């Protein structure tokens, strides 16, 4: 009897690849950033928070002097000021500030990730880059609890979530404060991104952001 060579096992799907170079533009940009800022993380930024969190927050991409520098989402930049203060206010973290990876910050029942894991030029990823990174987001969302809630910060994150879930972009429209029931029973909530531009122009106020989190807290506590 001739024994057949067993088929090679299929590689497991990854929720993050620290060595990913799938986007040539981003890989080249990060290489140049590392030369200019040798102390920066300047690499794909891993999600932050417990794997079994019922709340997943999806942002856009690492900021130049924030997550790209520190290696942790929304840490060390202006956008993180309002986000982490709000997370602490509503019981999702143990402290209200995030400055660096060794600052003692812990998330509670909350996980933060980005639609694109690498710093894009001018903080503007192109569609192909969002698409390349979507496979990681798809695995993350698949792993979250069935009664979980997803918060999309901005329209790009909103569309990335829909794509990762296999839904059409027309399945639900982005709007600040909107709540969407997903086919699998989970919920998607939208908010304007807590960027410096949005908060300084008052497109997003602290009260507006807190109202979104009050809704998230109510959904998770039911």
C-alpha cells in the first residue's frame, strides 16, 4: 500500500501580523519614518485589550506621533485624550490617560483596533490598504462574543466593519450616534472619530461622545 503524503495543514487565520508588508506604499512610508524617528514603534500596531471583550472599538489607523510612536492604539496622541478619559468614565479602563505602553493602563471588557494597522501618509489610507487589512479585522470580529457591540469611529471604520462581516456598504448608513442591528445579533454603533480636527471644530463634542458611550454601556448592561 502506498501512503499518500498528507496535505499541508491550512495556516490559521490571523487577527494581526507584526511583520505584515502587504501594502507597498505603507511599508515604504514606515521604513522612511523609522529613519527619521528611530525611537518610534514605526510598524504595524497590534490591537489592545482582552481577547474576549464584548466591546470592540474600531478606529481608522495609527497616528504619526501617537500609536505609530508608542505601539498602542490611541496612545500618546490628541485623539486618545478624549477616548481614554471616556473609557475610564464609563468603566472600560482602570485610568483616564494613556501615554505609553508601560503606563499601567488596562482595558476592561473593551478592545481597541484599527481598520488599518500601519501609519498611512497624511493619515489617509487608500481603499486597497483598507481592503488588505480587512482580513485581520474579520478574524477579530469573528472571535468576539455573540452578544458583543462594535463601535466604529468614523465612516472608514464603519465601512471596514461591514466588509469584515461580509455585508454590503449599503447594509447600514453611517451617522453619528446611529445604532445598527447586525444579522448575527450583534450591534454596531457609529460615532464621529475623536480626532483633533473633529473635536476642535466642535463637530464632535465631549457631550456627544459621552452620549454614545452611555448608549454602549446600556447595551452591554442589558
